[in-house]
């Protein structure tokens, strides 16, 4: 009974109860522009259905908007209350964006009951203050160069977001007043004074404000920087103008210090640069510090300072290397004189060569010619010489008179004297020159045996007396002749041998070696080089035994007194360094596809030579290109002549062979039969020969399995004349025969014409009809032969009937079959379905030569008519075949059939 009551109630609820729907929607709401996130736009509720199913989490939601936007979303307030708020993901801008948004709000409960309503949101306008744009809104740095005249500095720019048409004016003003700047109402900044970086401020801080018509304002900061420029000249701070210094100051000593300052040196660092503008060699200035130093020796007693000891200078100071400000100052240096010149000599080392038989009392040297004192006043310019000293010299040399500086010989200088040999025949004397006045300066010099002064105490003069010996012994080699051997493979700079010569004279002088004759070839002017100091003979370039096996040189040795020469024989040791050379070096061969194995292909032979190997050393091998090993050479070793042999047959039917054109690279090596030495130690050279072999297929041979249209290929060749070609004597002989035949036929025709027109023999004109025909045939044959003289065949093609290859002339059309050794065309071809073989049909377009009409002018009209109507042909008119066709006759006469018998 209860179930019966519940069912009607459920039906009543479903039929008369309310469904899920949104309350307070559709509706219209407003929101101000630029509202922050989470700003409330509109609140609404959800009326649940009679089943009281709750709203699905995540609903209601905005499923669509017009225009599309992400500026709004729905927030939950309770299970049935909700609120539309701003998200802040998009800026609501009344001036730049849409004014109205239609939001479709969709709700759904657990029972899948849904509702959809539209909320219209209107964006309202809000007055906004003006704004500065770009970097100006963050503050801006401005720069004004000092010295710039008052005037325009910068134009301020701002905009009012409410004024989209930019018609409402904005007013600008300076918040921080300054006497140096002013601003107009339209935002133009002006300077009112001329700025000086050194005297005034280096920067100014300004605040600029902009206002709209309703009083809203915005401000920004300006930092005006005054740019310092170089507009002040440097000023000298050192006041001294005259400096007194002593002579002979050491280089590098500071004698003055010039200082200056730059008024522009404020705010950033400046470097003042100093220089001396006066040309001088005594002083130098440090360009950064201004210190003046001695550059070289200042000698008061020499040069221009001896007359005028005053040195004027001009110092220049600049504040930059170029284009800057500068200032100049005049200074003067006075050089004081001191007693600084010792007695000295222009030469402190003397080497005297004295003959070993010089007489006693001979004056060897006068030192007064070389010594002096630069001091200008006595006694500073006076000097004397001390007594000579030196080991072994006291008994042989003396200063006479004492202190005079004149050296004389008083002893023996014989070179063969044992006591002189013990002394080395070299004697040293030491003499001092000294100043006689205070402070007794002495120059510090030291003189080695054969060198100039370096450094030591005392003002010494070194005199070296050398005994000159006599040339008593000749220059001789240690062997009367030399014989050397060198391999022809030796590289340049290889030592061949060494020669040596000696001289018994003492002391021995340096011996120099040279090649005076020999050691040259046609290619190289010098094959050998000899070390001039050691006598070592070397190769300049490789020697070739095959060119010159023996060289005979003439080596000359020379020293300062004598010379001598010797014969040197250099034998070149033969090595295997030449490659075999074969003829022909390259060749083209054409062979039929059914050539028998073991056949010498076209009787082709290679003939090889080697300058340094015997014919029995040759070995032949085929490198790349010998696919399936069809080709070989016989003999393959031990001979300088070999033949090309077909080793295996060609098999194109089964697919074993696919290549019709072979390019063989033949190697000829001279390492065969190396007896008497190890193979690894033998030198081997290899020559090469290239062969091109074309396999000519049988006319009935199917080359490819796929049907292809018949194509006639034309190969153009350039016929280059060669005196050794076979056709040159053939063409000359054939042309001579044709010309001779033409002359004979013309004579016969002339004789018959005279005989025919003679009154006494007119009745016999009809009788020799057969003879006339023969003459006419002969005449026709001669004409054909004459046309084909010196034909040049520059192309190849395939006969579509026989499949044979023939050559043709591209200008005249003349043809000839290729050599029977290269191609053997078969004329008999099986007809379809067993038909009988046919004779070859003449090619279209072949016709008698045009010149025949002119040459038949001497014949009667009757003979011409008979000739035009007769069916028989002479034997010369038979169709050409590969066996009887002459290449010179091909185009001149068309092939004709024999009359049926």
C-alpha cells in the first residue's frame, strides 16, 4: 500500500517540481577599467532541481565569451551562491579594449541536469593621470657640452590615456626651480646660461611634472650632466729657465725636471705629454714625467761645444697626443769644462809584418803619428811613452831614443831559427802612453792579440810583430788520383768521397777545394758539389747510369800561396730505376663475340724495352678491367714480346657476361727471374699499357631481354691525318688509277666521236651497240670512282637490315663497311615463320651521281635511250656485300640486282 502511494508522489514531483536553473541571470553588470584582480563583478545563485542534486565541482563556469577574454572567472561563495570576479590576467582598458563582454555561464549538477545563461559585463571609464613614455618614465640622463650657448636642451613627451585623439593639451613645469634651466608649457627644456665645467657645477638634478585638464599629474627626474671638454691650455709650474751642468756626465743622469698642470684635469684623468722641439742629440725628456736626462756623452772639448758651451732647448707640453691644447717654454743648459782628456792614441794595436831577413836597425813603427792629447792647453796636452816590455822582445826590439815612441829592430827574426820557433815567430811589445799633467788620467783599454780594444786598466799600446815566412813546399794531394763509386739511386747530398791536400809550410794556411772541370750533363750544369773546407764530394742531384755511367772530375786545391789539382773518377753504380716502356702504349681492339679461345686477338703484340733490365726479366699481368678473366698474355714472363690471347669464351646468353667494352690496364714489371739476390732486396719498376677492347655481338644475338625500339647510333670521329696510316698510300694509289682510267676513257670517247662523225664511216655507227654499252658502263664506273677520292669517314652507324656497322661521311653521305676483322655481318637472316631468305634491299636515297649526264654528252640520243631502258647491269653494278663492297664506291653507285637468267 505504501509503494502505491510513493509512485504517484514521485510522478507528481517529476512533473510539477522545478528543474536546475540559474538565479539573477541573465543580467548586466558594470566594472571599472584597470580594476585589480578579485574585483567583484556580479553575484548569482543556483536553484537546485527537485532531486536536490548538488552542483558538480568546477561548475558553474564561463564556457565562452564574446569577445574572447580571460579577464573573468566564477568563484564559489557557497553550495548555491557564486560570484563573477576579475582575474587580472588581462587588463581591462576602456580606451584600448572592448567596452562590453558577454559571458556564457554554464552549470551542471550530479544528475547531469544543466543550465546556461548570459552575463553582460560593461567596462566603465575611469579618469587616469598622464604618463611619461619609455625610458623617460624611469628617469633620463641628459648631457650638455660645456661652452654650449643657451638654448634648446630636450623635448619632454607624455600622453593622457583618456585622450585617445591626443587633442587635450598637457602642461609641463619644473618642480625644482633652477637659474640655469627653464621649461615651456609644452614640455621644451631650455638652458639659460653657458656652462663652464671648471668654474660651475658638473651636473644638475631636475624634476619635471606633467598635468592633464582635470589636475591629474605625473612626474619624472632628469639628470643634466655637463660634459667637460679640453678648452684650457696647460700651465708650467717649474720656474727655472737656466741650468748649469758639467761635461762628461753619464747618459741617463737627470739634469732638469719640467712640471706643468692642466686646468681641464677635473672630473677625469688627463696625462700631460712633454717633448723637446729643439733638434739636439745631448738631451732627452720623459714624455710622461717631464724629467730631462743626458742622452749621450757631452764633450766640452769637441765639436761645436768647444766654441760655444750653451745649449738652448724648447720644451712643449700637450694635454693629448694630437689635437689638444699645448704650451711652450724656453730653457738653457750651460756646459762647464773639466780636465777630462787623457793622452790617447788613434790606434792602440799595431800588427807589423816583418820579413824574416830584415836588417838590424830597421825602423818598424813611430807612435808619435798616432797619439795625441785633446786638452787645448799645456801641460794637459803633453804625454810620453814608457820602455817597451814583452816576453822575447827585449833582445830583438828597442825604443830609440828612449820615450820617443820610435821602435827599431836590433835582433834576429829568422823563421827557421829554433829559438824563434819556440817563440812562435810572434812577438808582443807593450808600451804605455801617459799624461804628464794632473790628475794623470789614463784611458782604460785592453788589446788582444789580433783584436781592437775592449776593457782593462792602463793606457797600453800593444805592438805585435809577425815574421813573414817563405813558401818552400808545394801543395800536394794525399793520392795521385781518386776513384769513387755511388749508386744512381742515391739522393742529393749523398757523400761520394773525400779528397785531401796538405802543405808542409809552417804556419799552414787554409786550403780551399773546388771542382775545376767535369761533373756536368745536358740537364744539369753541376752533378757534384765539393765542400770547400773539408774536400767532401757530394751529389747535387741524382746521377743516371743510363745517361752517363762515369764522370771524370778535376778537383783543385788552393791556399793563399799555391794551388794543385787531381783527377777524380766517379763510377755510377747501375740500379733498376727505369720503368719498362712498351709499344703501343694504348690500343683499341674489336673482336667478335664468338672468337675462339686461345686466339691471338688481331695478332696484337706488346714490344717492351727497359734501359736497365734484360728482356727475360719482364712479367706481364692484367690489372683492373679483366672481368671474368677473358684475356691473358702469352708468354706472361721472360720475354720482351708478348701476345694478347683470349683465355675464356664470352657467355652473354646465360648472363655471365654483361660488359661489351673492356678497358684493361696492363702492368709490365721487371722483377721476373731475379737470380743471385733476394727478391725483397731487389728494386722493381712497373710500366703500364691501357687497352680498350670492344666485343662485337652476333647480328642475331639478343643483347638485352627487354624490347627496345631500333635506334641507329651515329658516332662522330675526327679523322686526323697521320703519314703512317694505312689509308694514305691506298688513297694515293687509288686516286692515281682513277685519274689514269678517266684519261683513257676520255681518249676512247674522243676517238669514237671523231669516228662516228666521219663521212666515210657513218654506216657503221649502229653496229657496235654492245661496245657502246660497255663504254658507257665503263664511263659510269670511272665517274663513280672519281667522286670517292680522298673520302674521310667521320661517323659510324648500324645497318637496320643486316645489323652490320658501317662508317660514313657526314657531308657527302659516302659509306663503307668496317674492317672484316672487326665485324663480320651475316647477310642471311631467318625470315619469320620459316620464310625463304631474301637478298639485301638497296637503301633508300641511293642514286647515281649527278655528274653522269655531263659526261654522256658525247653519246647519241639513241644510246642514251637504250641506256635508260635496258634492264641488264654490268658486274660492277652488283649489290655490295661485306665481302665485295669497296668503301670508295659505296655512295657513288646504288646497289642493283642481277637480271634473272
